[in-house]
């Protein structure tokens, strides 16, 4: 029984960790894409949760 609990929590923890890594990697990719489209640094203009700035136009 203790072995099953160990494996369930270990696998669940690894899946949770993997989901967070995937989230931050995809967020960084989206931010990089929008910065390239606009042609400037969007550090203080981004929504940190979605990685989006809305509809910015290239200057």
C-alpha cells in the first residue's frame, strides 16, 4: 500500500512539474513572437498571465 502511495504522488508531482515547465516555455515563446512582430521590447506592456499585449501596431 505504501508503495502505491509513493508512486502515485511521485508520478503526480512529475506531471505537475512538467505542466509548469510547458506553461512557462510556451509563454516565453509567445512573448518572443509578439516582440519580433512589433519590433521592440514589450517587458512592461505584456499581460504576464497570457503573454499577450492585445493589438499593438508596429512603429
